[in-house]
C-alpha cells in the first residue's frame, strides 16, 4: 500500500488558499502519478513545492514506522533468502531498498529494478550514480516483462507491496480493481522466468470467512469522523456499516481491515490510501487463482499469511476491536508471502 506524503502536503497547502484551482491541482497530482505520460509534469510540481514522491519506499518506511514495537523477522531479508539465480528483478523498486538488499546478499547476481514511472527511474539512476550501486534500473511495464528482460531472461522476480497497486490503478477491460491485471502480470512473469525461476510476492491479503463482522470502537475522539470520511472516499469498493453507539461501527471484517490500514498510516498518506485496495484475495482464493492462472507450468513452494507485528500495538490506544457480541478479538492476517517456482 505504497503511500507517499506529497499529495497530503499539496492538500495542506491548497487548503490554505481554499480555491477550486487548488482542488484541481490535488486531483491532477493524484492522477499524474498513475501514468508515465504525466511523470515529468509531476516532477516539476513536486520540485515547485520542494518535496518529492521518489524518497518514499514502503519497504523502508513500514519497517521504520513499526521498528519500536516490531520484533518479527526482517521480511526484506526473507525475500532475499528465497531469491535464486543470476538475474533478479524487483518490480516497483521505490527508493531502492530491495535493490540494495538483493545486491548485498547476492553479490554475483545481476539485479534490475523496473518501474513504469519515469520520475522513479530517474531518481534511482541518480541514487545509483551517487552511491556507485551495482544494480541496474529501467523503465518498463510489469504486464509485459518479457519485452524488457527477454523471454526466460530472469531467475527471480519480486513483487513487494506492488501488486495491490497494479490491481488498484491499472484498468483491465475498462475496469480498475480487476483481477485480470494480476493474471496478466503472473503470466508475463512466467514467460520472463527461466526454468526453476521464482516469483516472490509480498502483499495484502483478505481474511476468511469473509462474512464475519467486526465492531470498531474508537478511543480517539476524531476516529469516527475519519472513518466516515474514508467510507465516502475509498475507491476500491462500497463499504457499508451500521452505527452501534456514539463511537462505534459494525461492518464486514475485510472492510474493517481495509479501513484500519489507512487509519494506521493516518493523514500523511490518506490521499493515496483511499485510492488503493490492499487486500484483493482471501488465502484460499489467491492460491486457487495462481493455480488456475499458471496451471501446471508452476508450483507454489511457499504460501504464508500473517499479521505484521506492531499494527495491533500501534492501534491499541486508538480503537477496540470486537466481534458482533462485543468479545475482544485480534486483528486478522493482513499480509501474504508467496513463492512460486516455474517448472
């Protein structure tokens, strides 16, 4: 759920001038980040306001954000541990954290970052030159990977917190939030992999059974108003809820979790979080989808899902989460880790 702070800063600035032009600027910046056609324009705007999206990297920020309460193993290192072969590709490399990690742990490998956004690629090229990094970076489309790295040109392809963004922003057959984007990405990745090559996915996951409901009771006096604003702004799907008191709402468990992701990150990333759906499959549905999409050409080696440590602690002073009877319950798993190997 990658969420830079740039648009929020623009929003704060424009809020002060209270103009329709300001609102249009916000809309432009949100749209501009979705298409390479506008990347150079968005760079100019960010430079104008003296802030840049490029510095944001969820891999780094998430770990830092939860570092004081997170005793879990380093998920970045786990991705690196499962990477194999002589050519490794990181899709949507952000600030380059995973590129650095793969290069450090696999010094003999060719490590390549691929991003569709020109501004991200250009910033990474500056980082590479500045730090004399060994990895490479290129502009490219993850839906057509074989066109950029060649058929059977890679041994490992990493998707860390990027598939949900593709699902949310890229239309398939005229519709966003379409699983067809995930299918096309997996098929393209398989074409680009050598035999025994691996696709490594770390991303959002929904929980099951999906019909379960949860009550969120807000301790923060501004929490309920934040929730109602979120429900109106969220683009992923329609969220319905029922008030169960002055400071509590009852809603489906996956809608509750989708909201809590945004509530965790807060106002800084709100303009982006409401555009993105973090969980797009339950575990059983994701496994079935991979098998149906790739058939007997690939095998799922690892399929895990878990709750990132630190989220419950961070939210503890802001909400109580219960089932429909009022019994306290834990947050469900929110993240999956999947390793797929080409036969």
